[in-house]
C-alpha cells in the first residue's frame, strides 16, 4: 500500500465520509444493487495531519482533459482505450468499462449531493478501471466554497455537459444506467435516512468544523426532500439532473482551482531560482 502524508487538513471528515460510504455500500448490496463506491484507507493522526491511501492506477478527470487535448467525450474514451492498451491483462471490454463509469457516476453524484460535499473540482474526481470516484472530503454538509464573493458551487447535482456527452446523450443505454444507479442510491439513502442522520449527529461534539450545529446535520435531511413522496422526489431529481447539464458553475469552479495553482507555481519559481543560484555562488566561493 502506498500512502500520502497530509499536513494542514482535518482528515477526520475524510474518515467520516469513508465510514458512511462503507455503510451505504453494504445497504446497496442488501437491496440488490451494485456497490461501486471505492473506499480507501484514511487515518487522522491530529487535527491537521494524517495518512491517506493512494488508490493505484488512477488518474484525475483534470489529467484526462489535459492529456487528451480534445473534447470531453473523446478525451475520456481515448483514456479508456489507452489504459486497455497499456494493460494487456485487462479483461474488461471498453463497453463494460463505460457502463461501469456510468453506474459509478450516478451513485457518486447522488451521494455528493445528499452529503453536501464541496470543493468538487477536476483534481478531486478520479477514474480507474473500476469506475469513477471522488477524493478529498474537506468540505461537507453544504459548506461550499466561494472566491472573491463569487460562489464556486451551489447545492445542485454535479452532472456537467462533459459527462452527458461521455454517456452518449439521453437516448444511450449508458445514460439510462447512470440514472438508474443515481435513483437507486437515492432510494436506499432516503429509506435509511435516520441511520445516516444519526451518524452525523454522533459527531456533533467531536470538535470537527462543518458538523457542529443543528444547521449542519439538518442539511442532510433537507437534501433528502422528505417533504415529497418518493415518486415526487425522483421526478424532481430527474428534472434537476437535466438542468445541471447546462450549469456554468462547475466550469467556474475548475477555472478558479487551476488559476490558484498556477499562481502558486508562479510565486514559488523565483524563490527556487534564487535558491539554486545562491547555492551555486556559495559553491564557487
């Protein structure tokens, strides 16, 4: 196992989300559904330090876009094809991998919405041969990020035009698979909402920020839309998913993320250059 040492993040939230995902996965299986959540090991050693398992043979969605240098649909398909060529022992066909991507996308999209997970840019979303999955759960229960007064995220479904194109459009079997898994995940969480609510409530006094008030835990119940019947809620979800396709906020969120990291790189280069040259000068002396 390869691990990443993290400093500056409270990994207790990651541990919480991993635990909730494991329980959800078991409930999905008990209800005759596939469990496509990829849970990785996570250990918090203090309030701002910890260890995280690195999921092998995975790439970020951002890497897919950057490496393929093409439109989103062909980018992901090219990456799947490249992965197959790189690994001759890969037994799954591209069709099976595409279907697994669609199913896992549906399950994760629903969970991310109901748990109010924020900071969902393309470097926190990954792909491997087992499907689509999310990492880095530092913002939960509706604590979404903003930049310079501009909301980077809202409480809506993360289903972009790129994902829609990759699935092949509304008439493609993969879109149907995606929708079935999203709604199946919703039903399981809704029917077990008291269990998940209790899990969040148990950590109210843990000192973890973003999960220390009535408003935080109530966010989860509000997301389940219990005021509607199950049928009404599912109709509302389908409508909102179709609306999300044309949302510009995920694009804005990715832009700010890329801009921030570009600024960090630019600001450190002069320091690196100065350090290298100072070492050179001292060696000459």
